[in-house]
């Protein structure tokens, strides 16, 4: 692993960890496109590059979520009652996604799905309307069902689920700071279920690249995690003191750019 590759991964880890703590997005949406740019340096085959980037990105959330959750919990911001209802469905959805559907999706379609979800998340950040004051969270059945959706969709794009869970909670009039903090806690369950799935579904894939564990590239994982666990608490601290509306717009613009890049990758793969 050359120094430029290692340094780039550490910078990604610093930024991804900060974003995870700040916005509860898990950092995956930021990491995946940049990993795809860097993976040719280690000889990653084009046929599994998108799969490996998404799986490795998701596995980093196992660690960053613990770090940011601890920081949010100290602030008393996590709605553990919501976590208890959403987590079982998230685990089911994650296992179905990472362990089954993920390996059967063509890289071109996976890139297109990723671009679509990132663009959706950016649009919600940029133009999301405040919920009607009479809205509240649905009952346990509806919330659990949404957990399955969040876990499954997150597994396809390698994200911590904040792009769905935060708008879902805010729509139910959960305050934004509580929604972000709760999303950070949910990220662990999303990452755990999907990472297990990625290892199982990728266990029969022969990549020829050293350091692979299923679809997860372990050297990339470790390089990012070492730094991201340091910056995630900083992001969580800033989430309780900085103007969220302005920050969300800045991140939305970045996400739109990354969605455009992944749309370009999908177009090339489809031969458009």
C-alpha cells in the first residue's frame, strides 16, 4: 500500500468520521465515491470495485457509530426508545440486503442506485420542509417496518441510514438534534447486520487482491477507522453547537457532486 493511498484514506476517515458525528449520516455516502477513485492503486478489479467500496464503507460505520454514539449519549440526545423499536427491523433488512440482494446486483445498477439515494438525501437536506405540527412517530408496527426499509436500503449504498432515518424521525416531529443522535446509534445495528452479510455473500468471490474479507477490503477499513474514531466525537460535539441549517446545505452540495460522479460511473458502465 503506497503512501499516497494510505494518506488519502486517512483524510477520508477524518472527514467521514466528522460527518458521521455531525449529521448522523454514517459517512458512507462520502467514502464510497472516493474509494472507487483510489482502488485502482491496489489493483481492485472493476467488476467488484463498487461492491467492495460499499461493503468497506459500511464496515467503517461499525466503529465510527460507537464513537459518535458515546458522544451523543453524554449529551442525553439519543432517543433509545426509538432505537429499541427500529433496531430489530434494521437487522432483518440489513441481513437481507448485505447477505442476499447485494451480491446479485450488477455494478452499473449498484452505481445508479447509489447515485439516486445520495441525490435524494441531498435534496432532503437542501429543501426538506418542516413537518406538520400534529405529526408524530407511527406506532411500533409502522416504525419496525420502516426499520426493515432503512436496513435494506442502507446495505445497498453502504451508508449508516441517516439519509432515511433522520428525515423519518424529523417527519414525526423528533427534534433534529435528537434525530441525528438517534441515527448515529442506529448506525451500529445497520453496519453490523450488513457487514455480516457482505462477508457471507462475498466469501466465494476470488478477487486476487490481498486483504479481502468477503467484499470488505481490510487494509482500507483499518486506515479509515483509525482516524474516523477520533473525529466522530468532534462532529457530534459540533452538532450541538453549530447552525444545522447552514451545515446541511453545505453537505447537500457535496452530496450532489458525489451523486453526479457516481451517475457518471453508472453511465460509463452502461455504455451510455
